[in-house]
């Protein structure tokens, strides 16, 4: 039913000084005076046009007020009028969700006093606080990742942004390398040389290849064993060509045999049955199942295997070339069992048997001491590997009736058809179990030492001679061997005459154990080259396959709406205006949520740009307080909503207080 308008004259207004209810519900005290030039009396269905400076409407229909004219309109910014209620007053007024004493957007409380996304405003009049916490396992705000920590260098930096060269497909989980070959070492990569070729130091899976080093930001280069710098996969580098000093000339760790029975060191490739080592894979690298401390790493299973259980036994070989003019070469002939002492010297080398004087086939201690040591100008050193193929009988044997391994090298052949003047050294470490046997045939000099004690003496310049040593109970007593301990066996040889060169080495029962470590796909631990392992490995969405690769998942570039994906561009790093982490559509202008972190000042879901509304780009539209007088809604605009300063919170002129 239409109500009857109540008409109030100027006289009545002046005598009552009545409190009138405006269109926004606030009480406004109108002083007596002349009304503005108004239109027809306002009713509940129509409103008059207020004159400039006057109260809108020629009449008022109670309890609903008509729309005010240019002097008293109610549009936007709280519409609270001169009663003191407005956005920015530090109090939660009707229609407001927050009030932080200002009308600036981007601080958690928008220009319309609405709480902005990813903020909380618990205390009126106080600053809002961000709810974004990097490291909480949730991607919020401008974050593009969250791996449950705020540490940089693991793919998700301290501000929870994905680092270059990484990808973080699973929120709350570890990040991984974006791609092998992009030039950035990330995730489980050991190197990245900007390609996926093999045999250039960094293989197709971005794993470091043996014999190479790949410095960060520089091309891979071959390592130089013997330069005194342990690089790449070198376990050690002591800068010399000596065997038996803890580090082979091939930069592999050796057992420590300085006190007799050897002590196995982590990384030497030998694991005793009662060792404190959980594993022993012959290197000092972690991440391959056996750590640098020889402990089994999570997600791996390590089993013992016989080192020489295959078809070939490889042992290091050191050769030193001499000139035929050396005093001990090409000068003597005959068997000589008086050259070396019965035990090795303190340096682990054969000791000359005489402090002074000579033997029948040598010229004295000073010259002999050069045979197995590097002496610039006297000899050249060459490193090789001697391979002993496994025979049908199960023994390993190297045999060569033309043992000329450095022809044309060092001092060269010196007019002969072969290089006849050199020495050689072979060392092998073994766990003594009993009845091991070594057989040797050669010319010229040959000495075999076990546990630093002379076991075979074929010294002198002679044709092929044979010798053997069987480590039975009798010889064990002589050589001071104990079951279950590690010992060193060394074969020293010299070729000193142009009559021929024969070399046969046979090893049997010298078995050592090492570890082979493999990942266990399905144990729920991501290890080695596994991309994922959830312990189920059924290949379902977001899970892992039976081969520990990722099943269908967010980030694979395939939209899978049945699994909750809204988008998937393969990267998913656009929390605003694109595809966000988690394969969810990012925030956008027009979604009805103020995303101030991305520059939005407002968002009412319509964004018409009308007076007091939000613009199409989520920027504030024309409104009271913007410093621009918008006619006919405003008669003033001093850039604020503060009443009592001549322009009230409805942008109508008032009396300054």
C-alpha cells in the first residue's frame, strides 16, 4: 500500500530542528533555513532533486527516505554521512568487514573496507596482517611454490618462488630439476653441461662421468689424477705415482697397511665380514646408496658381492722407463738373490740389501733406489691397468710372452725393436682366508712380498724363471698372517736386458667383497634416480608408477578435469590471470575477490565503473573522496571522507568545525 506523504514546510523544519532519516539510514540534523529548489515531493517510489546545498527532496516519505540530490546523495564509501560513520574511521560500521583507519587498497583492508584476499584484519583500527606464510606447505598470495621450508637453493627460495632451473610440481614436496641440459645443476643432477650427450663429462641423465670434473658455470674437463687435487669422482689425489701410500696413482683409496695387517678405509673397495662398515662401494660419494661414511642410505638395499667374481680381475700397474745407459741396465747377467732385504723399507718399497757396496748384478744402493721411485731425468712413469682374465679352473691369470708395454715411450726403444729397460709394480689387497696362492713366471728380476715380507725371490738378469707362494698354515706363520685380516701382496719386476720379456701372474682364492647398492622401488622412499615412491605405486593420478616415475599428475601438461584440475599448462606458475600451482585457475579481475597483492584496488564481481563502484580493471571508479567533484552526485570533494572540514563524508558541503 502506498503511504501518504508528510509535507514539512520550512517553518516547521526550523521550529523542530528535526532528525531526518536519509536514504542510507543515518540521522542527520538539519538546521532551519530555506530548502533548496526541489522537485516534486519524494515518495517511496520517486525522489526529488535537491537544490545545491539543500536537503534533497521536496518531501519525505517515512520510514523510507527518497534519493537525495546532488547535495546529499548516498553512493559508495560506506554512505554513512555526517553522523561520523565512514570507511577509514577505525570502527567496523554496517556493511564493513574491516577498518584500518585508511581507505588505501593493498594493505589488507580495501578502499571499501572489505578484507582483501590473503589477509586477516582481527582488530578494528589496527593494520591487517598477511596470512601468507612461506614454508607452511600451502601456496597462497604471490607464492609459486612451497616445499615446507623457507630456505633457498632447493628449488623454492626463501620467498616461496620457484628458482630458475627447477620445477615444483607437488605442493608441499621437494622440488626437482626442470630439465637435464638447461645448464643449471638442480635436484639430483650432479652436473649440467647444456646438452644430453654422453662421453663429454656429463651424461644424458646429468650424472658426472668417471674421469671428469664439471665446475659450476664452466665446461666439463678431464680430471688429472696426480695433480694433488681430488676432483670429480676421484676419491683422493696425493700428487704422486706411488702405490701403497693410501691413494693409488689412479686416485682410488687404498687400505692402510703401515702397521702390518691393513686397516680397511671407507672407499677402498674392500669390506670385511665383521667390518663396522654397513657397505663399501669403492668410492667416497654419497647419494649412490653407500654414503661417504660407508652407511647404507635410506631407500637403498646394499648387498655384498665378490670383487673378482666376474670374468676379469683388474689391478693397478705402475711402469717406470729407464735409459739403457743406466748403471744397472744392460750391464749384468745372472741370478742374484742378494739384491733386496727380506722386508720392505719404511716407504713400502724394496730395500737394498747392502748399506754400502754392490751385488753381482747391481751397482749399489743409490742407483737401485731409483728403480721404483720417480726420479726426474732418470726415469719416466706410466700408469696402466693389468687385466687378469678368469680361467676355466677358476683362477685369474695374466700371461704375456712379449711383455713390452711402453714401446716408443719414455726414452724410447733406443735402437732396439722394443723398449727393454723398465720396472713394474703390481699391488693387490686381500682378506686372508687360508690357502690363497700366487704363481709367477718372468724375466728378469721378480720379487713377491706378502705383508711386507719377502715370499718369492727371482732376482737377477736371467731368462724366464717361475716361483709361487701358497698361503697355508706354514707360510702364514712365516709371513705373520691371521685369518680374517687384510694384507697387501706386491709383485716387483724389472726388465734389464735385451734378451726378451716374459710375464705371467696367476692368482687364486684372493677373494674380496664389495657392495652393490640399488634403490628399492615401492618402499615409500624416493632415492637414487627415482622421481617418486609413494609405497603404493599403482600409477593413479597424483601417485607413482611401478617403476617409480610419476603417474598422471598436475604439471604434466594434460588437463584432467575428472581429477580436479581446472587447468594444466605444464608450468602452472601463474597465481593471477593464468594457471596457478595445483592446477587451479588463478585469481582474476572480476571474480569478486579483492586481490590487492596483484594490484587490484577493488573487485565487486561486476566492475561496471559506475559512480561509487569498481572499474573494469579492478581500479576504483569515480567516488566521493577521490578529489574530483562528480556532478550531480557531489557538490564538493576534498580528497577525504572526514566530516567537519567543509566537505562531509557524502561530498556535500558543510560548515567547517
